[in-house]
């Protein structure tokens, strides 16, 4: 049994190693995505102008008039003094080709006082990687690998990383099993220390040992001390990447999950987006009324329109608090883009046990569920995941080299035996 588990752990580790090194290192960085982006790009994110701000929907009209190929699909409504406004845009359909225009950008930065455009960028651009796109490049690399669209499907990278996450979660149990002390016979167990005393060395790193021994101890001990957190990262990576494909259907089988409007609709074809009939102004009015009826004290924070599903989403939060309670996100209302009817809502930490578990996936994966300490912890776990993968490959490489040398010596010995 141990031999089979060792083989499974070895080959699973070799398959995952490169992916986990990449995702661990990028995860350690993107825990601080907003802070790093602000540091690298103050010319986009900060403004010095003072005075009354221009009405937000007037800014939307200005952006779309500057480039008729673009449609604003994300509008920030909660503004902090000294910060720019970041609008999200999507392409309209080119009537000549029937396909989406190639804009080359999906974010526009605006000075809310003067209306001046500070810059444009494509969030998640593959190339070129500049300081303006560096953070978003790492973010998308972390969970998509930037794999290109193939056969009209652009989710290959997401599916691949979701599969790696499943393998990682299963391998966590295999690795744990391999650290357990061997079972002993009744005749010999009395002459040896207790089960815990035999397992205790697996939790320790013998710094006085050889480099080979330190590498092995580090691989085993870190895997044990961080086991629960590593499994949490693997599981939440699976749930986030394969939410529609696997996680939501599986959760629905074992518990009652309240579906969101996005769960009950099929997305449209990329080049045939659903054009909204009802505009932003009408949706915002309806959202304000719904919020007042519910007694929500938070102001309107942002509004977006999803062209794939034809759904508006309106979030409620105070400026700077868009991650909401424990990082789970703000309260939100959803409306149909064709007639403006109310479709549902989202309340942080509300609903069935399954609903709350689903909501907790991103806060746990990002560490935001514990605030600043959680983000620091996730950064260390990302670095540790990379170290765990590298030390595992080194263990395999040295054993593989030893096997190869032994086989060569045996072959040489056979060649020296006279025949005939």
C-alpha cells in the first residue's frame, strides 16, 4: 500500500510542480493587488484636482462618445477623494463583420472633477507586460495561465487549473498518509516508542543533517504543519475555477443552494452579446427604492452590466469597503437588462448553510476572511507552496539519479560476466 501511495504522490507532484510554483508565487503577490497597482501606477489611480465631481452618468456618456466602439459596463459609484474613477468597458459588435470590435483596452481611468481621461489599459493583457498591466497579468496568470481561445472556448486555462486544484486536494491526503509511522506487530510494538513519538520526527527539520536530509525534512514538515491551510487553498481553487461546471452542481446535490440569476441562465455567444434595453439611470432608481425598502444603510457602491447574461448588478457599500464583511463582498441587487425587473439579491453571510459556504470560498482563498493577517498568511502560504513543490522535485531527482546509477552499475557488472 505504501509503495502505491508513494508512486501516486511522486507522479502527482511532478505533474503539479510547475503549476503550483507559478500559482504559489503569483498568489503571494496578488494578495496585495490593489496596493501594488496603486504603487506602480499613481498616474492612473490618483488625482490632485479638487472641487465638485461631474455626475457619473455624464462621465459614462463622455467615455462612450470618445470611442463609439466601446460600451461602459462597469461604473464606480463610491468615490474616495484623491482617487480616480475606473470604468470598465466592453466592445460593441461591429456591424460590418458581426463580431466584437478589438478595442485593445477594457478599463478607462477618469478624473472625476475635470472629466479628463488619465489613461486606458487592458486588465489581464497577455502582452506587452508593462507596469500598468503587470498586476492584472499576474492575476489572470494565476488562474487561467493566459491560455488562448480554442474552438470558440476561452476557458481552457481555467479548466486546467481547476483540474490541477482537484489533483492537489487529493494529493494532500496521499502526502499526509505517507508521513504516518508504519504499523507495527503486537510482538514488537512494546519495545518502541508510542505512535505519536514515532510520528513526531516527521514534524521536525533536522538542521544538523545533510542538505539532502534538510530538503526532505523541510518538504515533509512544512506539508504537515500547513496541511489544513494547503488543503483549503486547493479546495477553494477548485470551487472558484470550476464553479459552474462542478462545484455548484455538487453542492446542490448535498445541500440547498439558493441559485443566483447567473446560475439559472446560459451565457450568450461571445460575439453576440445581449444588448440592454433598460439604461443605467432606470436601474439605479429601482436599486435605490429596493435598498430603502430593505433598510440598507450603505450607499450605492457600483453598478455593472454583464453582456453574456443580460443582467445588471448593483452593489451597496461605503467608499473603500467594496470587499464587505470579512472579504465576502457587499450586498447586491440584480435586475434584468431587457425589462428592468428584479431578479434576486445577494446578502453577505445570509442564506442557507450551503449559501454561506459558497460565499466563503473567495474570502478563504484570498485570506480576506481574516483581514490583513489573513492576506499575510496567504502570501506566506503561496511562497511555501512553491518551496514544497521545488523540494519535492529535488527529492525525486536525487532518487531518480540514485536509481539510474545503480542500474548502470548492475549493467556494467553483467557486461563483465563472461558468456559462452
